[in-house]
């Protein structure tokens, strides 16, 4: 069985990849914080929660839906686990203006 910490790290990496696909550049370059995650693994399936910062403006519903699909597919592919539940929680919206001032809100 794959340890929950490993599955959570894979979910973090998948979220990072999905943000790059969405924004066209690294989340760090956009001033977005890391995407922490949690995982619970049981009998070949996983339940995941990923916490994200997103650039503003953004269509939150569409972006989160795309992120959920990408993260779920990627984690399932890399681990062989069935993803029973994936929650994407937006922690902050980061504006371009706050990045120009050198800080993210």
C-alpha cells in the first residue's frame, strides 16, 4: 500500500502541474503559495484535499473543475489508486497588482 504522505505529495505535484497548464507559467512566478494537500488511503482508493492559491481574475468554478479532473487523473495514473473524492479549496486569490507591489494578499 502507498503511504498517505506519498499520495499527498503526488497530489501537490499534480496541482503544481495543473496550475502551470492553467496560467502558462510557474505558480511561484505568479506569487502563488504552495498547494498543500492531505490524503486518506484505504483499500485501493484515496480521498484527497488540495488547498490552492489562484491568480485573480479567474473563473473559480471552471478552474477548480479542471484542476480536480487533472489532479484526479494524474494521481490515479501514478499511484494506481481510485480517487473516490477530491476537494479543491481555494485559499487566496492573488492579484497582479499585489505582485507588482512585491507581496501577495
